[in-house]
C-alpha cells in the first residue's frame, strides 16, 4: 500500500487527494482530535468551540464512511457534548473511556484509579497555592485522568517550574503517570493505554482497511506512531495529518505524513474530503454492533 502514502506536504489540496486514496479502502475511518484540530485553542477548555465547518464536514462524512471517530484527551461525554453528533464514536481520556453508539465504557483499571487522580490533583493544587496565589491555576478532574492547566499564567515558564515538580511528586506517591502537554501537566493511571492503542482497537475490532487521522498535539503522536506501524505491516492504508499552530511541537510534525496550516484549514479540508466522497458516490456501510469495542 505504499503508493497510497504521500510525502510530507502543506497543500490542503494534496491532503484531500491523499485522504481520498486512503478512504477509498472499505471499510475506512476518519478520526480526529478536538482541541487544536477542529477547535481553536481557548484560554480554558470550557471556552473552546468546534469549528462549524468542521461540524458540517464530520456530519457529512458520517454518512459516507464506515466510521467517524473523535479521539480526545477530554472525557468522552464532554467530547460528545462538545461535538454533538450522535452517530460518531467518541474515545476520551486518551483511550481509557469510550462511547460507542451511545453505550459508555471505562477501562476497569482506569476506573480503579479515580480516587488516586482526585487525591493527586488536590495535593498539587494545595502545593501550588502554598507558594503562590496562582490565579492562573486551573485544575480539571476528568474522572480517570486529571489535567492542571497553566495557560492563563502571565509567566508560563515560572508556572511550569512551580507546578511540574509538585505534579511529579504527587504522581509518584499515588502510582500515576505524568504526561506533558501544551501548557498543561496531565495525570493518568499507569496503564499502557493511549490514543494509539485506542485507534489500533478500532482498526482491529472493526476490520478497517483505511484510516485518516487528524491531530495536533504531542498526545496525538501516539496515534501517528501506531498508524504508521499498522501501515508498515502492509495490512492497512493510513494517513497522519498534523494540524499546525503557533505551539506545534516538532515531534508532531516529525511523525506526521502531511500537514495542514490551521484549525480553519483543517475544517475546510474535512469539508472538501466529504464533498469528494459524495461526488464519488462510494457510500460505506456504517459499522454497528461491535461489542468488542466495549470490553
């Protein structure tokens, strides 16, 4: 399937062409992150809105493809509420939770970590406020993961220098894993679960033959790497598309196949893909009833 994989490019038209080649495999899936991909980065996660063009595109794609999925660091219920399209599969908390055709599922080991996540977040917040009033501090308990944001800090370097050592101690004390992100520190259960493993589950359980994944942050790199490994096995056509922004990590670009220049460009690209699929008239049967995704 090497002929389906283009070299790194910046043209949205090139991304559309390459996506159509991959999505012509049946059954196929289009998968996207939310924040920084189809929703502009906002000062707080609660202020973020999905681009309306992206919403229209995802809705139309869900009528053409076997699977349209959202894979996010947000809790899946929050992601589903934010996107608002019931026909999609929602994978949240970096693969630890899912909503498949309206049915929720949580990884049992992640479920067991809820109390540890809450305790560690409380310790981090108390430790920061002992040293600084920290009006910039935003603690987000997402149940089986937790995120501490410092985007609102006037001096992000100072905020990170204060926050990260406290988070490391709390994570070690409670047997959690600390993951970096864009102006955040994130606590997760010590499980080998991430966006990449979640996408592999989709591919294997649904028998997918083509997958296009749009992402923007270091947490999406797990998905890029997993899809490239599946492609290298010669069984699945894949395409990794990085959505660029002012804070894009070099690792995101390095692991992508192609790029698009912004959230707006991503939305326009998704809409163009939907239009091309509609013109081609190659409607795929939606994948329903796969209990394995919920076990």
